[in-house]
C-alpha cells in the first residue's frame, strides 16, 4: 500500500512538472507575439506624432492674420432680480413665492404631490416644502429653521 502511494506521488510530481513546462512555453510564445504587435503599434504612433509635429511646425511658420468679430448686442431688457431666499416664510402662496424669489434652483415632486424646492441665491440657501399651494416648511440647507 505504501509502495503504491509512493509511486503515485512521484508519477504525479512528474506530470505536474510537465504541465508547468508546457504552460511556461505557451505563455512565453504569447508574450513574444504580443510584444511584436506592440512594437508595430509603437511605430504607428511615432509616425502619427511625427506628422503632427511637422504640420504644427508649418503652421507656426506661416503668417498669422487677425480676425475681428462683430460685437454682440445685449438685450435691452434688464435681467430680473429677485429677493434673497432668507425672506421666504411659511404660509406664503406658491404664486407669491415664485414672483418674489423667482424659479427654484431645484424642484422635486414628492409622492404625496407636494413640491420640494431648493432656493440658492445671494449667498443664502433654503429648502422649501409646498403643499396644497402654500409654503408648508422652510429650512436652511443645513436643516435648521
């Protein structure tokens, strides 16, 4: 019994060594093939860079021209300014809120149909909840009232 075990151990070791040699040879061959492919890619990239360098050199040597663009006309209508979100109070109507403080920076509709609005203007930010057309809660962005 011990003799069989000893024979299997030596035979198994020989098979494992043969497997390791085959895998080493296969990976070495694959590495050589990949290296030659990479060398070709490197030469192609070098050729492209050389062509780009030549083109840029020719462009730098050519004359430069100044082009004037027409002036952009601004609208005669001045930009609307809104109040600071610090003045938003509970109980205000949604129409008054939008008229005085403008459109919110972010608006989400809740599952209950209420609106969650975020106002960020003039260094102030407020999180506003609107339910049934009125401001229900007003909180600072840090969560305090």
